[in-house]
C-alpha cells in the first residue's frame, strides 16, 4: 500500500528530553505517537478474547421505551494478516438470559478451519450475531476499536486533525484531537453510501495511548449516530483495552436505539488449530 505523508499544522513546541505538558506537544507529534501506538496495539491484541455484556434499548418518539435486550458474547479481537484491518467478531452465547445453542465452540472451530477459510467463517459468525440486535437500524458500526483505525498512518491523510485542548480522564492527562473526514470515498459506508466521520480522540501525550474515542456519523435524511468508547489499561495483557462502549442511533422520526457494552476478562485465545495467513493482495 502506498502511504502518503499528511501535512498538519504545528501547535506549540517540542522539547527533547523533558516531560512535557500536553498543551505544548505539537499536533503532528501527537498523531505520530498515536499512529505508532495503534499499530503496536493491533499486534498486542491479535487473537485476544473478552467477555461482552451488550444492553440494548429501543425508544419511540416522546421518550417512551418500547423494547430492551441483553446479549452476552465472546468478543474476539484479531489483526487480519496482510491487511490493515482489525477484525472484531461478536460470538453471541446468551440472549436475555437464554443460552444460544452450539455457541461455545464456534470460535475454536472457525480458527481451526483448513487453509485461510477461518476468515470467512469468522465473518459468518459476526454477521449472524446481528440478528439478535433490536431496533430499526442495521448496525455495522458497533465495534469498540472502529475509530482507532483513523490513527493508522495509512488512514491519517484521509482526515483533517486539530488540537482541541487538554482534559483529565480517570486520572490520566490527555490531549483532545478533533477529526473530520475529507471529501471523497469514506472509511465507513452505510447502505453503499459514503458517510463522513467526525469526532474526538483523547490521547496520552507521552506515548499516544488512546483513552477515549468519540465517533459521529450523520445521514441527514434518516439517522444520527454517536459512539463513545472508553479504554483502561489491562494489567494482565499490559495494554489499553476497551472497557465500555455507548452507542446512540437517533432516527428522524423521533425513534432511538441506545446501546451500552461492557468488556471484561481479556485473555489470549487458545485454539487447537494453526492459523494460516491469507495470501497477500
């Protein structure tokens, strides 16, 4: 892949060998650190699994709740070999307290598939999980690592980034970076239509670690989407992992789907099979 270097306005001064407050580190340097951080995080979270509890609520016009659902799943984080894509697979194991038949060994069977068939099998598992969602919106954006992709060096030129101040989050000093996607083909598409992404990233200035992401999508004629993800450092894995994701899908008719996911028990996923990389494109 050809990676073009992005040009950003520089805010502040970079001092070498000094612990710097967030406000004097340049936007360019913050983005470089964030890009390296996400590249490393993809490797650190390769074939990691977590427990997900996913609460969904459907609201009608006038703030009237009309349906709710709680879904428990195995959430698989996986770097797709030879691609710049971070795969997230939701394997549903329980819906509203009722176990889903034949769900416990699905991931193991998929990852043990011969050749590189595991890629399509994992995709099938994730697509099937969507049938348990409630609401009128077919959601393909409810993944906690989605906005992290925008920091990858190959994606940064597709956005305009700007420094938006500093903020303390959970005891961490962070720099807020606003982003707006440039015109053209978008990273995210809805119903085959380009949808420009915008939002905010909260980065630790020392190492570029992402503490929070906020993603906003607008379909003027039908839908407004907001997805906020909070991260915490996991002592066992030694990396920052998503611990909470809050989504809101507001429709023009006044209806709304509101979701909240919690992640815990992160661990390396062990499978009896041997993963084979798909051929490079």
